[in-house]
C-alpha cells in the first residue's frame, strides 16, 4: 500500500508543478506538512519527493527543504550591467517593488563609502517571473537622488537612470543566513542560506556614486565568472579568504 501511495503523492505534486500551481524556485511545504496533508508517514512523503528529484522536477538544499527546480537566476560578473538586463535577455520577466524610499542622513558605513552626509536610500524586492529573488538596498548621494522619483527607481535601475555617470564597480560576495525580516520578504525559511553582495559603483573620476547591497536566496541564484586561458591563476581575480 505504501509503495502505491508514494507514487500517488508524486503524481499529485508533479501535476501541481506542471499546472503552474507550484512554480519554479518556489519552496514546497515541509515534509511534516505534506505528511499531514496526505495523511501518510514522512518516509512515504520523502520517497515521493525523491522520485520527483530523480525526474529533475524538485531538489532539496540544507536549510531550505524541498523546492521546484528551474528558478535559478545566473548572473555574470564580467560586466557592469544589471541582473535585470541579464534576466530580460534570457526571457525572464523581472520587476522591482519599492518598499522604502527616503532621503536621510547617511549612516557611518554609507558616509565613508560615498563621502556624503545626505543620501537617497531605496529598498526594494526584485522578482523573477513574479517570485522574489533578491532584496536590494541602494544608496546614492542626495544631490543625484533629487532628480529621481519613486516611480523612476521602480521602473528603471539606477544604472539606467545614471548611465552616463557609471564607469566601474567593485563587488563583494559573502555567504550568510537570512534574518527574520529577510526571510519574510524573500519567502524563505529563517536562517536559510543567502548570498550577500555589496557593490560600490564609481564614476569616471573614481568617485563612488552608488552603494548597493543585495541579498539572494542561496537556492535561486548563482554567479558565473569567465576565466581566460591567459590568466596566471586559476582563481577569479580578487578572491580572498575572510578572517
């Protein structure tokens, strides 16, 4: 009976994925929740999920649980462009949902990076095909920000709005665990693995004009670096250990 039952559960979940009810990148209910829903043991639920994993429909990661495959966003680190541009080029629909927009006094870190006391701070959720894939906070000098409305930064990226001023950037990526606020906004479990990316973008004169902090769910994104055969080291440039 158990063998038949786990095939039935797998078939039901498979149908929900194919119908779009369970979308790519979306976390599935926990094994305990599925066990309660289908009125079976967690062992039976796990066998159903493992069957779907063998078919390439779902997968599991430590700290996340089970999720529908197909929602990973790949980001190239070779250009100054935005992830939104890369997603659009690959056919993924991206949107920006601004949740905070304020002119304020820069905190100590932001003031040190941008060299100003007053900044425009924008916090937003970026979505990929309707699903949250990044929590983003951007700071720019108030002098630049005064020409930008809330609607501007929701419809276009800072790179598009300030294109003529941006010439180079330094990006730092670290691994971490999601805070309660980040977990709520990104719809992931508390303390789930995330990638934190900080990018400082400079103008032609070498002055920092943007500071951006991105938080990506670990199961939804990866970063791609192309290495040239002429590179002396097999490691990406700038790779270093954190003390």
